[in-house]
């Protein structure tokens, strides 16, 4: 029996003989056909033209089956060839391959085909083979033999098989059964000149059901297409453009694309190497296709900044969804055509200092949501050295803390964005990286650049801008002056725009009172019920992917985030019908309720204070027209403090001395000084008591020595004060002597010594006598102390809320969390201390009010329960956002006179009630306008896609049909969405 190598050599000889015979017969047929065609063409053209004829064969499928393509060209002049269509009456000669072959030659062809095919019929498979195989991916669980399994899977070469061996199933594949996948031809046809190399026998294909090693034969015919095109024709995406050894099915790439949007999965979790490159290319090609870049005759190079971003249909888009003459709308209606944008930064979207723009440049630089990187960095380098303005608002402590954040090993410490604040869309060209070592001054410049970019490319024709930013009170200062210092191509002229700056509702309580009434969405005209917190909701969607993008290079990270932002926007588009309708159903009854409440409140006040109400109305309307005038939502009465009470008592004492009245019994210490000093000593006793209780069992000698020094100093202060107290309050000496005798030899510690101020005398000795003017001094000082305590309590609660939010968003890692927890712990202790101080002062007022005949104090100083000590945005336990109540500490105010209190409170509440009614009315009007815009935008977008269908000309028929079909599909999709929204809104609105 001949050896294997000998059989191989014989096979090669037969193959070469077939190829030589094929070429010889092909050449003979070409020559005969060319002579016949030239003869007929000369007859028809009277010999006036020369003919140039070329025949090329695509495929030789077997004897008698030859597929070929014929091209003709002719001209009067040999140097100017022109195209000539073969006349319809000229028929191709019948061509039968076996007409010129003898039996031996035909046998050579048959033997060659038999040796190069794995089709079961050519392997002499007997009918009724053993059914040992089943497919895990086909329908059903039937068993088949090897030959039948190969026949069934000619069009499903990536199915997974199992083989019944030794009483159990083992995994196998179609390649092990001998299946070879022929590309470049129809399924079932074999190429006469297949290209198969060593790695083609181990070609790797990634599919949804797994990773497959397959045997692939590429077409090697004369007119064969490139191997990458052959792969794409069977919907396999090659990993490389040259000699690909790996491919992924379109099905897998689409599946993974959707999976990343929904679960934020990383390619590292699926297939680390080739899939990373393929999915990046797939994302970019999908992006360009979805935004019509394949329909542009100028190609991808003509892509504009932001042109591959999903736009918000409900926002004003000049030329797309605004009515005719909107630019000339009266001032009372101009707010309807304003754009609402919100700026924010996310420090979770950091990127490690790996790779570079040169190594990983990105495929869509500035086409979608990220700004063009080079211009952005150049701008920051030019302006980043300007000095930082000093903040005038307490809320910027957290921003300043950002400068101390650990940025070691990071190329970008986060990302800043500009969003649509009403519909939560990412704006085109509106995201930029925060650079390493980010400072507040650079955050300002990043915001300036992004604001200019979105205005330049997408909103330059709009007039009204409502800009929300959590540091708007600082950022908006001198914004026009900053813009004038920037280069001309970056400058954004605010002078010809109506700019309104606001602070998001959730962030606003952390600002000082002046900011709360100046930058509030609830108080400014034209805001509707916008809250400005859209970026925060958007970060919740993108944060899960941050752990993957922080490891990427700059280009891959931007492309990945752009891809996710685009998916987020498209989901918003498809949900606009439901979301706008839901908001409208809430807004309409709320509008009626708040309008009714305001009418009733206004009618009641007009009946009693008609002139004052008229003044209030004029003041609030003037402020709405020009926010530089006095804000009617601010208090005009002065707040009482302990320091102001001391000043008042000192001035009264000076006035008494001027008129010859002197109540002092000591040359240096007056009664007012005695009482105020006693209250100060009590505060020092309480601080020392807290510090002693904070000492642990393992305190150091240094800590104990400091506490002892403070105790000794306090003891001396108390003794000196008690000596002076004997002059003004002799009864206190008797009480103290009685207590000392009952205590025996035990020496009372300094922080536990009772001072027996006038408010405590009756408690320890009901018959004790104290001058009324001493009681009055203590009353006034404790009232001021109560107001001070409430102010401190509110301030610390605001700071606590802000620090908790900052920690949740920005702090990561054990070290940073430990430091942040220590800072918050100090604030918590300050909250408890302020609450205790208020309770002590209120208890003193409770003991004094009967002696002084004060009976109105309970309304000003309610009991402070632990449940009342909560932030402005916090409700009681179990209360949700919709039904939470505000703690009384945020409503209480300390002022100098009750009449002023009433007038001031009524004015502010009247202005707020009017603002609530107006905001809900505006919300209904805005929602109805946004519904109209959505319908108009979808109609415009469908027409735009219709125009794209015919933009490219002179294309092959198949390519032109595909381009037109895709454009018409996109247009039909927009019309279906528009129809669904219209039907939804008209049906529910009629109900």
C-alpha cells in the first residue's frame, strides 16, 4: 500500500494537472469568443470602431458550469477608450466545459473534487450510520450520525455538538467532524482555488455561544474579494485588516454592545484580547452609521463637532422644532424658548496615567459628547495660571478640599459635563476631563470652555440661557470679564444673551442664606419646576462603568463613555412620551391647588393689609424684571444675638450713668457684666466637662496635664466670680454654704460648681430674693444665647449635610474615608453642643418668665426634641420626600420686635406662595411646549433622513439600495415614535 507522502504527491500532481488544463481551455474559449464578438461588432458598426474585449472568470463550479464576467470598451481613438454596452441581439456562445474534454481529463477533475471536499455524499457514507451526535443549539434533542450532522450544519457552522461516547456525552465541534467553511461562494459550493493556510485551519471565531476554532477556506479565484470582505459578507467582523486569524460575529458584537449599556460589563470579562479591538471598531462604525455619515458624499472627514450626538427633542433647537418668529416673542413669553442647562463634575470618572493620546488617539475626537481634546487642553494651559477668586459662600469648602484629594497616578481626576437640566440629556461637545491636580480655578475654566463650546456649535441662535451649577454663586461672578480675557475663538459674549444663574435644589441648602434666595429655582421667574439636578441622575447611570474606564487609555475611554452617553440619550428619547405625560398629569392638579391657595391667602391679606400687599407685589415684580434690585424674599429685620444683647445692656448702663443712675456695687464689675460673665463661665464648665468625659482609659500624661491646667484656671475664675456675686446676690452665699456643709469634706470639682444665677435661685431656695433688674439682664442674655445656639445649630446641620454628600460622591479608600469621618465626627459634636446650649438657655428662660411676666416666649422658643435636630432636606423617620415636614428650627427666627416679625414673615410667605403658584403654572406651559417640540423635532428628523437617502450618487446598485434602505428605515422609525407619542398624549389628555 503506498505511503501517505506518496499519496500526497500524487494528489498534488493531479491538482496541478487540473489547473493547467483549466487555464488552457479557458484561454482557448476566451480567444474564440473574442473573435466572434469582434466580428459581429465590426459588422454592426461598419468597421468604424476598434473593440477591446476582456473576459474574467469568477468561479469554476465544475464541468459545464463556468461563471464569467465580460467587459467591453471601444473608441475612435486608441488613446480615448469609451464604454460600450454589448447589443442585446448579440448572444454569448454556448459554452460547455466538457465539449473539449476527453474522458481522462474529466476523470482528473472528478478526482480533484473528491479529494478537496468533505461533503458526506463524497465520502461514500452509508445510509443508516450510528446516531451518536446531537446539537446543543438546534431545535430539539434528536441524535444524528456524523454525515447527517454535517449536512444539517452547512449554514450553522458555529453550533456546539455533543458526541455519545462510553455511555455519556462529550463536547465536540463541527471542525472535528471534518467541516470546512468555504467563504466567497454560496453555501454548499466549493472554490476551485481555495486559500487555506495553517492558521486558517485554526481560525478563531467569537460568538454569543462561545469561542470556536474552525477550518476556513477563503476564495482564491481571480476575481476574489479581499479576505476581510469575505468575512464581512458572512457577518464576521475581522480582528485585523491584514491576515486576520480571529473574528467576531455581528451577533456577538451587537449583543455585547447592548450588554455593556445595561450591565456595564467589560470586554475583559468576556475575551480579553481581540474583542477589545473589535468592539472599539464596531462602536465607531455603528456611531457613524447611525448619524448618517455613510450618506454624506464628503465622507467621514466632513464630520462636525457634536454631529454624532443624540439631541434632546424637547429642548429648543433652532431650525428644527421652534415656531416661526420665536426670536421676536414678547418678553412675557420669551422664557418659553429658553434652554435649561446644568453643569457638574464627577470625580469617579477618573483615569489612571496609562497610555497617551499618541498611542491611543481615539476614533471620534469631538464628534459626540466629549470636547475636542487638543483645543481643550491648549485652552486650560493658557488660562490655568490665573489667580483664584476668594469664595464668599460657605458651600465651597468641599470644592477647596478637592485640591487636597490624592491625584497620584491619575491623568484625569474626573469629568465635567453640561447637561439638559429638564430632560437629563447629555449635551453635544459638553464633557471634558478634569486635569491632574485639579483646583477650583480650573473647574471654573473647564466650565467656561464647555459652555462656550455648546453655544458655538448648537445653541448660538438662542437668547435665553438658564444655567444651573452647584457653585453658580461663585462661578457666575465676573463671568463676562473672564470671557473678554479669553482668545477670540473661545470667547462667549454674555451681553447679548439673557443669562440666569441658579443652584440645584438639592445643593442649595448648603449655601448661605443670601445664595438661597438669589439662586433658587423656586423663586425665579420662568423656571417652572426644574430642579437642576439632572447631572446627578445621569452620573448614577454611568458610574458603574467608571471602574473599567479608569484603566483605559485616553482615546478608548472617551470613545467608550461617548458610546454609553449616546445609549443613555436614546433611551431618554424613546421614553419622552411617558415622562412628559407623567409630569403633566402631576403638574395640572398642583397648579390648580397652589393657585387656589394663593388666591385665598392673598384675599385675606388684602382685606387687612391692602397697601402692604400692593407694595409687595410691586417689589417682587421689579425683582423678577431686574434681579439686581432688593430681593423681596430676604428678611429685613435684624437678628438678635448674645453679643448684640451685651452691647444693648452696656449702652443702657452708659445711659443710666449719664442720668445719675448707678446700680453697680463693684468698682469694676457692673450687674450686666456679672451676669454675662457667669453665663460665659457656665459655657466653659460645660466644655471642660465634655473634654474630661472624652478622655479614655489610656489617655496620655500630656492630655491629663492640659485638662488639669484648664481645671485650675477655671477654679480660680469661679472663686473670683463668687466673691463679686456676694455683693449683688447675698442669698446665693447662704445656699452655697448650706450645700457645702451637707457635702462635708468633699471638694467639688470646678466644672461641677453651681453658680446660682438668678434663674437657679428659686429652684434651690424658693424664698430666695433677687433684684428684678438682675433677672432682666439674665433674661435678655439668655434670649440672645438661644438665638445664637439656633443659628449655630442650623449652620452645623447644613455643613454636616454637605460633608456627608461630598464624602459619598468623592471620597474613596480607607485612608480618605477615615479622615472624612473624623471631620464629620467633629461637626456632629458641634451639632450636639449647640442643641444642648439651646436647651440650657431655654430652661433658664422657663425659670425666669413668671418673675418677669413674660408669656410670649414659648412661641419664639419651642421645646427642642432630638427628632427636631435634622437637616433642612431631612424628614422625620419614615417620611418620604413627598410628605416630609420641615423641622421648626428652620422656621424660627429671632428679631427685635414682634410687629416686625409678623410683617416680615407675612411678606416673605406671600412672595413664596405667589412663586409656588407661578412655578406650577409655568411648568404646565413648559410641558405643553415641550410636547409640541418633540413632535416637530421627530418630524424634522424623519425628513432629514429622507434627504440622506439620495445624497450619494454613482454607486453600485446593491450599495445604493442598502444606503437608501437604511435611511428610509430611520425615517420610518422617527415617524412611528412621533405617531406613538401623539396617540398617547391625545388619548390621555382627552381623558
